[in-house]
């Protein structure tokens, strides 16, 4: 595994005070928090920050981490020393800083480096985990395509979670969960798999597994709740004279009437052609008039003819009211 | 590493579902007092007569989860979390509209 320089991650010196560490964490957390950040790899960076802060905000963990010495570099190959954590006294009861359950949850995405030093069966691990009667809920994000949201489908998920064995060691267990995604799910919707979260210690009720569905942006359709919008290019004569045009929808291609005199930006509704549901969403077709280029003498002549014959047309009349 | 394969029936949390407030607290890892305050500030709708009966719509879960994360990770208070969630949602809606307009003018 690779060594992690928690001081470097938080941008503080090894001599930084607890207050300096907190300030730096807050500043960087604001920058990289996945809910607010537009930075690349924000989620990964934020997890690193959380891991570093988890260690450096806790005097016991920080002291133990410091004992590894300052000669290590980030990314350098690392193994915990055999006498790791010996000679330290540990506080009993709840994890320092409170909120034991929440912290334990957040540790799930932490590095092997963290797990080997502070997780699982190490003396630093939370004792609240052992006392809890009910297992914690697990959460996972699942990205699906709009087509899957429309038609439903089956998704196979590989999930990993650490499990404490009876001999006190931690084993990483992997399981594959096949989940049926019902047709008509919307962005941000949750799927609950009852009893598929963490096992309840001492025979307690197992937690639930919550899957938060996220629908990937689509090449053609924009999603708004259950409604979808499609931008449909039309020719000037189709818009002016009306036409029957083929329109792609989530359920397949349909024929649609463009009314005579249609304008660019005008929205036409195909009722019930959005995502299924009660009630189903609608498909909105937003017209975009595309002009043929005046690149040939014939096309140019046509435009000049229009200018002469439609001289009374003023597209900017509204601006002068 | 052990490897289990399991097929599960799932329950989709729909718009019509209401979930007990205590369960929401567990899922979103948020204190009940904070949920009540978030409801008082209008971020979510709370129904029911007593603490044991309080329920929230399942559709509010992503909002509450985000508010919980912001409070926990960034140290913002309840009012700050409500403001941030509403502004972030408004920002995302505007970004969606901009993308739509951009497609129209492409």
C-alpha cells in the first residue's frame, strides 16, 4: 500500500495547531465538497481530505501517525510497523469527536493505508460499532442511462464491505447484487434493498442498502422530472407551411404535425411520451429552424426573391414598440 | 475474498411514499431536531401529530441527505444548509436551462 501524507493533503505543516488543521479542512472541504464543487475529481479529493482530517483532528491518532516519522513521502510503498500502536492508551466508549456511526460510515471509502492503521480491528477503531444493535444502512450511487429509466432493466452491482471476523481480523467481502430497476424511475430516486446493509452486530437487525439513481445526460433528450425535451431541427418551409415530421421519442419514432407558421423555440407537446409513471411524463419537442446555406447561385436567388417578395416582413418589429 | 451473488427484490421509493421521520434520520444521518428545523424553514414537508407519527415524503430524501452532508462536512448550520440546498438546486435548474438554450442556438 502507499503512504499518505495527511499534512500535505490538508496543506498544513507538521507543527500545525488543531485550530489550523480545522481551518484548513473547512476551507478545502468547501472547495472540494461533491455537492458544491465543480472541480475535477472533487469526490476523490474530498474523501482524501476527510481521511486526513479524521486522523489529524484526533490527538491520539495524530500522535500515532506522527510516530511513523516525517521521512515518508506520499505514494511511497508502506507497511505498518509490527509494533504499530503499542504503547498507546485508548479512550473507551464513543469515538473521539462524537457521531461514531456517521464517522464509521464515512470511513468506508478511506484508503488501505488508513484501514491498516486505524480501521477494522485496530485499537483505534470505533467501539460503538460493536455495541450497536442494528446494522448501519449502506448507500451506493448508480448511474443509469435514460433508456434504462424509461424501459427499466436489470443492473448488476459489485459491492465491497469490510466485515469483522470472530478472531478480530477484518475481511473484505465482495458480493454481487442484481437489482431490477423499475421502468419510470426519475433522477435522484432511491431504491431500498431491505436488510442488505451492514449486518446487525449481536444478531441485531441488518441495515438497508439504499441505491441513489442518477440518470446520465442524454445525447438527444433533456430530462426534467418525468418530462423530456427534444430539440427538433426543421426547415424554414416545414415551419412556415406545416409538415408531418418523424420525431424520435424514448418509446420509438413517432410522426408529428408541425403546425403552419411555427416559430423557432416553439414547444409542441407529445402527451405521455416522457418517462412512464402515474401520471406519465410528456415529451416536449422544441423546434429549431435551420436555414439552408445560401451557398449556391440557386439558393442565393431564392433568398433574394424572398427579400423582394416579403419586403413587408420585419422580424424586429417588436423591438420598436 | 468471499464472493456472494444474490438477486433481490427491490422497493422503489416513489412520490406517494411517506417515511417515518426517525427512519429518515437514520438514512440521512441527521438529528431529528435538525429535520424539524429543516421542515420549519420549508425545505421539507412534515406530517403527523406526534414525534412517533411524524413522516416525510420519500421524494425529500435526496434534499435531506444533501442538507445532512453539508451540515456534517462543512459545519454549516440548519439555516445555512437550507439556503445552500435551495441555491444549489436553483443553480442546477439554471444550468439545465442554459444547456437547453445552447442546444437551440447550436
